């Protein structure tokens, strides 16, 4: 293998194509994440402003529910109807929706466990996310308070 500029030349054209495709997929995911993050920021802020509430995070709730709806829609089109290519799925689901909300991934994975006949694992997933997620937030707050009082 020898390096020339940004390209990696190998003895096998297949390896070069594989590395190029992997980089393209990462670029698709990163671009989608960029778009999803901006959409989350804009939508969440707009909804929160419209609600005029400082007590309840309506913007975050809206983003999470919409993200779950769209990941369900796209998962059905991808998994059961074969309408999305792997690259399109990476861009839309991992990239845009991943940047928009990771809660949608949690919802989709939990639903997949239920659909696979694993309700106990689905409940464990829900419980673990709630308990560990809130616990991690509490530990983060506690640690930051202890360090920077």
C-alpha cells in the first residue's frame, strides 16, 4: 500500500472501492447529522417559543415525538418494503434523524424488540434508558457541582 495525497492505493481495486464507499457513507451520515441538528435547534426553539412555557420542554417533546414518527415510517419503508438503499437509510435514519433526536433510535430499537417477540428485553431497554439516563444526568450535575463550586 502506498499513500499519495488523500488517496490510498492498494493492490486490490476492491479494497480501494470499499474504503471509498465507507468514506462516502460517513460523509452521508455526517451531512445528515448536520441537517438534523439544525432542524432540531430550529423546531425545538420555535415550538418552545410558541408555547411560552418555561416550565415544560414542549420543544424537546415535539422533536422527540416527531423523530419517533419519522423513524417508524422510514424503518417500515426500508425494512419491510425495501424502498431505501443502505446509503439512503444511513443518510436519513442515522444521519438526519440521529442528529434530530437519538430518542427516535431508542423508540425504534424498543419497537423492534417487541416485534421480534422480546417484550421483556423491550421493557428492560425502556427501564435501563430511563434509570441510567436520569442517573447519568444526576451524576453529571453532582460531579460538575463538586468540581466547580
